[in-house]
C-alpha cells in the first residue's frame, strides 16, 4: 500500500517550491515525483514542477514504494581519501563500473556504497546512492559521493556551475604539438559505432577540454599530459584526443592502431578534485595517487626527477590558471 498525503496551499507559489517546504525534500526530488505523475492538484494529475498554485488548492501526493535491490558481493577495495557526515571522497580503482546496468554482471561502485550503508533518502521510489559524477570503467581516480540529500543537491549544483573542478593525468601517443592545447567541439553519439562518441556533430553537446604538456618520454613517443574539463561529456578527453589523431595508452575503443603500444588498462586518472564543502563552505582539494600499473608505466618511460616536479598539485593547477 502506497502512502498518500494531502496538503493545502495557503499562499500562491510554485508547486515544486511549495512541496519542497511541505515535505522537507529538495526540489529535484519533488521534480522526480511530479515526473512520475504522483502529484495531483484538486484531483488532477500534473506534469510540470513550475505550475503556479492558487490559494485554497489541495495538493495530493502518492509516495511510491522504494525499490531496494540487494548488493552484490564486492571483490575490490576502494581507497577512502576523506569522509565525514556529509560526503565521501574516494580513489576509484580502474576496472570498476560506477552504476549498475543490465549489461553489467559484476559488482559496481554502487554495490560497494550499499555495503557501506550509504543510501540517500528518496521519495520517488528509486534507489539513490549519492553519486554526484561518474568515471568510465577503466578510468581511476578521485570521485566525491554525497551521504545525504542536502549534500547531493549542493555538490550537483557545483558540478553544473563549474565551482567543482577536476584535473586528469593521461599518457598520450603520439605527443601533442603544443605546450597547451584547447579543444572546443560538440560531442554526441557516433552514428558509425554505438559504443563510441564523436565530436564536431551538430546534434552534439558543447564540450571544452584543455591539455597541458607535462613531460615527454625518453623515446619521445609518449607524452604525460594534464587535462582540465570545462564540461563533462561522455568520453570527452578520449574523443577530443581522437579528433587530433591522438589516443591514451590502453584505450581499446579510441586507439589508433592495433600494432601500437598497449597497456593492461587505459592510462587515464582523475588526479585532482576540488569543491566547496556543503556544510562548512570551505574549499577542499583532494589528490588520488596512481595505482601500480600506471605508476610502473610512468616510472619506466619518464625521468623521475621531472615527474616529481610536474605532478605536483600546485604546479598542475597553476599551469591551467595562467593559460586558460
């Protein structure tokens, strides 16, 4: 039996604003309820969160039952970089998928979060586990996870208004020609291969990436680059590199040629993340160390002294602020 509640509007205002205050939930959660046709005004179902309510109107909400699924057994470890009552910052391992899907048979990061007991409250019936942004399965590195609805809303807004930022490090071949490379090109689903994205498409979404040369390998065939995302499109770094006939070592989807050097994982790592804490409003910075595979490749190909200098957090962030 689904729970039903009724509310009376006493002051004219937007429907989503009224219900957010009446129920004590975020407007995004209210929007999900309305989208599921779980809200009625004077007995009539509504589909728009921005409807203007009149004084004396009755609003009925039918709350869906929460559908919870059992967590799969997890066979991987996740390094926790920071944790408090509001959020969790992790170093996601390469090879771990973030969200469950019908095509994903193995345990995901969401399963790991379930085992940790991180479940956001929900009124729309869907399971929510605080994922603010995602990384591709093969990509490792920093991710922030919200532990309550308020933190999720606050962090998601930062992702949209760009006050949250991420810097990636990748091993690219062949090297980029310029010290700083900026690519602005729309990204959308490829019409030739549904597994791939493509850029330069009219129907695609605007995307901007900046690449900074950090070091050149001893044989001058591979380049260590830092990447800054100004947007967050699927496969953005990989697609923008492909548009310049470059690719990341270990990338089997956007790789150039089967005879080129291979790696057991894509050598792309979300190295740094910064954001404003939802409760303290302090600006926080976190760095995730490379795993053994990426560390071994970097140490094998580049001079250690140079690497220690260029992967310094301040060096990377300063490089982008002076060239953006």
